[in-house]
C-alpha cells in the first residue's frame, strides 16, 4: 500500500482552546483480502488541561479523535461490514482510553447517534482516572458511520464527569463537556 492510498485526515471543527496533538496514519486491521488503513487526528482541550495542572500538578486530557478509514480493495458499506468496523473501533477505543491512563473501562451503553445524515452506532464507556490523588469518573463515547467512496469514519472522546475522591469539582462541567463532544463528533467530515 502506497502513501497515495492513505486516507486524507478527516475535517474536524473543535471549539476555541482545543489543540491538535497528532495526526497519524496506520494499518488498523486486515480481514481476508481487505486491508483497513486509518488516518487519525487527535485534539485535546488545552484550557482544561492547563487548569487541572494548576489545581493538581497533574494533567487530565479531555480529548477527541476522528479517523477516516479506507478499505482496500474498496467495498460498499453494508450492514456486516459496518458491524465489523464498529466491533474493531470499540475494542480500539477501550485500548485508547487505557493508554491515556484510564482504568475500569467498561462499555455501558449503545444508542443511535445522528451524524452526517446517518444513524450511527454510538457506544458509551464508563472509566476512572486518578491524577495526583484525585480520582475522576470519566465518560467516553465512540461512533462509527460510513462515508463516501467506501470509507468509514470513527470518532470519539472522553471527559471527566465528577470527582470520586479528592477535590477538583470546580473545573468540571460534565453537561458542557458532553455537549461539546457530541457537537465535535457531528462536525467530522
């Protein structure tokens, strides 16, 4: 597979105060004769990270990511293919949460999410994150939907919802955090 076969990065609209952390392209999986390559962009809420660092001398990264997946050879989106991509995305998202220092990651809810004119599966996760003696409850969400030309989009993120132990509650705005995340997911193209 050559670089010209790589999917272009997805377009993502993030609020002020968010910064791009990285853009990567990688082969995410192969099944039979189909290879799936993803270009992923990751953003974080720099304002929240800086505020948490001031309060705790540690960092919590409220983050969002978006991936454009390209299948080779190209395949028309179908129910079985969407189910396969969704299954792989869910496993990859749980791994992403754990890699970002979250524990007790558990898929707890699945619902439909309207994005780009499509009802996409949206999977919710509960997790915890401990930073400098403060333990936070964290919600994570990931959605998968077909795009044009046999491509798929996978997008998600995580945010703190409340303090389980310690003191950091004055910086948490879970309703706004959730609304921000869902708005960002709906902007992915």
